[in-house]
C-alpha cells in the first residue's frame, strides 16, 4: 500500500489488508531495486536482555531504531553476568584479520582446559566486581558512579522498536551467511540475538523475509 500510494492515491489503503503471496512480486521488486521507504511503514517491538558488550554493538543501529534501557543510575543492576558456552568459537584462526575475524571452536584437551580457565576467570572477576559495586552503593555513592567498577559482561534489559527496513539492515550486518551478497562476520553473541529477532521477523513478515533471502540478505 505504501508503495502504490504514488500511483493509486487513497485507493492504496485497500491494499494494506492484503498480506498474501499475491504481493510477493511487488515486494520482491522493491527489495531488488532498493526502494526502501515502503518497508518503514511497519513496526516490531522487542524486550531484549543482553550483556552490555552486546548493547555497545546493537546501539550502533540508530536509523529506524528506538531504545529504552534500564538504568544503573536509577536501580541496582541485577547480579547476572554472561558466560560463554563451550561450543562458542573462541580461538583465533591462523592469519586472523580484524576486518574478517574468524575463530575456531574447542577441538583439543588443551583448548578445553583454556576455555574452562577463561570461564573461571570471568566468574572470579564478576564476583569481585559486583561485591565492590554493592560496597559502593552501601556507602551512599551516586549509583551512576558506584556502577563504574562493573564489567561489560553484566546484563541489561532494553525495549527495542524498529521497522522492517531497519531490521533487515541489522540482520545483514549481525548474521553470518556465506551465501549472502555481502558476507558479514559479527560477534558471536550479537548473532545469537539477531537470529532470534530474525525468527520473529519471519513469522510476522513472511513475504518480506522471503524477498530478503532471495535478494542476498541485503536490505533495501
């Protein structure tokens, strides 16, 4: 309907009720030729719980996104911290490059021992940091100052509202697909979140998502 208003005027309003496969040709055309504004006339809202280091990357997506995050200035942050699963790719590959960061999983007893040590180090630092955080709060300091000792592995909750166009821009950068037109190499943890977003997006916007895939996972 947003695409056809330029030629149909108010009659295009009727098209807003059509969500069947008959619209795929138009939507695919818009996607293929990068006519993006019609994809801004929709919205999805998520409540996302993620570590601070994930939010540092997520908040880089500003166009078409709105955020409201819990604040350590106004509430005590919960003692919930991120620990990586053992099957997370952790070790740099030979010839590792910052522009295309690739990692391998644990594939030896030595690497498994190192992974366990990493997790122990994280746990120790989380316990120490949160204890100092509580001590700072107990002394009556400004919560915005007391929290400064906390690591980026602590979780934060945030409401995120975005439109289909902004979602596709997010997905194209925060998921890795060797078959996409522009292959991205995202941080493991933000890709986990992005895949969950994509699953919900595909359920509610199946025709648009289908066109997104057929056009190499490049948003309009």
